[in-house]
C-alpha cells in the first residue's frame, strides 16, 4: 500500500467516525430542543421501550444495576423553557400550558380546603407519524413529576405487541407487568386502536380492561397516554364507555409545514456540526417539499431525518473521492450532495 492509499484510508476513517458520532447524537427527540439534555433526561430516555426491542413485559425484568433510579423533579421554569424551544406544535404547547395552570390551581384549591372537581390527566394524542407525540409524552411525564403528581416521571412506551399475548389468561399478566414498570410515570400506548380485536379469539379487550382497572386503582401515580391516527383513535375511544369516561383530553398534533421541517433539518445540522452551503439551502427545502407530497407516508420529522441521513451518505461519497480534506470540508453539505441524494445527478 503506497502513501496515497494510506492517506485516503485515514481520511475515510475520519469521515466514518464523524458520521457515526453525528448520528449517535440524534436523540429520539430529533425535532426538539437543540439537543440540550436536561438533568435526568438521558436516564428517562434510556428507559423508554422501543418497537425494535423486546416487548416491555419481557424487557421489564432488568438486572439490579439497570433498575431505574428515582430522579428529583426538575424545575418547572426549565421544563417550560425547553417546551418553548420545540419546533412547531403551537396548539399542543398551548394546551400543555393550560393543563399546567389547571393542575396548579387544582392543587392550591385542595391546600385551601376548597371543593375540587375530578381531574383526569390521561390523554389522547392524535396525528400522523413523526409529529412529536412520543416526545411530548416524555415531556408530560417530566412535567407531572415536577408538579408532584407522579413519583418518578419515567415514560414506558408500548404498542399492542407489548400488551397482548396469544393465549387465554396471558394478556392480563403481560399488561400488568407493563403497568408495574410504568407506575410512578406515564404509560404511552402507541397505535392503541390496534387493541380493538377483530375476532372472537383476540385478547386486545383483555388488555384494555386491565389498563382501565389500573387507571382506576392507581389514579394518583399513573398516567396513561394513548396515541395514533386521528380518525382511528376517535373510533377507538368512543367504542368503549370505560375509555370515554377516562380519556377526555385530546391533543391534536398537526403535520409540520415545509418551513418547520427545514428548521428541523437545520437542527440536525447544528447537532452534528454540519453547515449548508449557500446554494444548498433552497435545494434542501425543495427536497423536503418533494418528498412530503404525502405527509402520512413521509413521516414529518422522521422523514426529515431520513433526508438528512441520505444527504450525509452522498457527502461521505464526495469526500471519499477527494485527495485532501479539511475540517471545513467535513462540516459542509453542498448543493452537489443534495442533488445526488435527490437523484437529480449521477
């Protein structure tokens, strides 16, 4: 191997290392607060169940060293400041502010021995994928912890596969394990409408009944948030009187506008120490608009992340062909990178 080949290999290692570092810094809240991690936030995020991991009922049996530690509540002013940095979500943020005010007044009335009405903190999040529902569920867990409503403030995320088993009697046990893991925090059930079984042998209703009982028995230290597509969630909630009575707070997550998605793209660049060349800016916006013809399949912020990663692949390919690479080269995304990612040039 001659000296030139060695230099090229070294450059490729640098590119690969920077790319891996940049991608690893993309938290699940990739459209949120400029990558700022609040005290205790990392632990809460690490505790969140993902769909590509084993179901929560199985994953819940952790080794002692992996058990979640109870974290002190965060300052409300810090949480609100972080909330306000989230891109878009204007209507949702307003509702969250209203909810915080309601809870604070409710607590003050109780302290002054004034009558209070029953307050349900369980919520329904509706909207297309990638609109920030999981991120906001995590934020609500932290807010409820700060308000003293929840003792831990962790988020446990599951879908149907994490609650429903295949045999009689197993679903209640599986769901109960998830509930135990979520005690003191928020249980987030994504695509909750999938619990409505279509056949007599489906055990989704058993999971629903177990959840409803837990919501009643542990109303002081468990919050359940169910989420999914708007129309399907509306049918799901109104299909069961028990669900209707416990879920009366709906938050609609609108699709992001092209300008908001471009801001999300810039957020990704900032997190990864990348910068767009002057002639690449409008091309990225066009790319987003082109791919976002169908927001439901594009995935809003998730679609932006895919675009960002596609462009990085092309940037890496371009850099690999260069003989000398500077720090600025490693940080710059060019119009050529964007056009290659869009398939506009070979």
